[in-house]
């Protein structure tokens, strides 16, 4: 009888050990799914491709996107975009940046797809504006999004749209930008058809019913030198609707 109990106890301990091991491995796998990773490696532009119209017919045209001191830098000229090779959906993007020479202009293009869809330059996308004084505005480039107080922040409804000649700019809620030349932390969360934007820990914009929910991420070269100290992406696997 005692021998039977010993074997049973030994079997139970072995089973418990296996269950704990499986739980730990599962937890590690879940943690890996949520792991934040940098989209820049500090040495070269792996994982990105360049779309600069001026480079099409002139191989000698300077590439405005470089790595300098471990940071991704856009020189501002010529105009164009650097675009991720991969598509993303349901994620949090953390961009830490500064304009090198005072007030400047730039943008983060979300859910990017067709290249040069607007003005033979901008990809089909939803832009989170980075222009000094307007950081956090939405711009609609053949994609669209809704926000609270839409007419107040976008203009007359009959003029809304996402193509040339339409009201494509949706103003941010509040201003939270640091003085020109200082670093800013821009956090963008895309979950389902919602987009939330924080600037320096302040919620500056929120939209829903976005016409696209996934795509590539692009950064602009738009006339200003910008240092990107951080471009990090964290997947979000649990989708919750908050509007």
C-alpha cells in the first residue's frame, strides 16, 4: 500500500512539474508577443525602403534618410518618405524626435499603402502631423477617420474628404509640444479602427471608424532636419473599443 502511494505521489509531482513548465513557456510566449522592439537598429536602414520622387531619374540625388550617431535622421530635402517593409495592425508606436534647427515639419503616416497616391508624393495613409505648432493633427490621404466635434475641428461637413480640394485636416484637441529644438515623445496607438495620439504624456487626438486598420508605417522628409532618437513598436493583441 505504501509503495502504491509513493508511486502515485511521484506521478503527481511529475505531472505538476510538467504543468508548471508548460505554463511558464506559455507565459514567455505571451510576453514575447507583447515585446517592444525598435524599428531602427542604429547602424543601417534594415527593414525600411525609400520612396523619394527626385531619386527616380537622377541616381546622384542625395538620400535624405540616414543613420547618424545611432539615430534615424531625415535631412528634409529632397521630399519623400521612408517606409517599413512590413505591414502592422494593432500596435503602439513610440516616436522620440526633435527638429535640429528650430521649428520644422514632418509626419508619421499610418496604414500606408499605395505610394504617391496624393500629389505624386504622399502615400495613401492617415497622417499624424509633426509640424511644429500642429503636432497631433490628423491629415487624410485617401483614407478617412471620424472624431468628436467633427465640424468644429474639420470645417463644414459638405467639404469633408480625403482627396485634393477637400477638408482633409482634423485639428488636435490640445497643444502639448515642447519648445522648438527640444525632444518630444509622440505615442500613437492603433487598435481596430481607432487611433489615439499622445504628445509628451498628454492625449492630443482621438479618432475612430478609420477606413483602414493596417498597413505600413512611413516617416516624412518634408523640408526639415529631424532626429529620431526612438522609433519603437509594441504589438497589442487585446482589442477593446472605447467610443
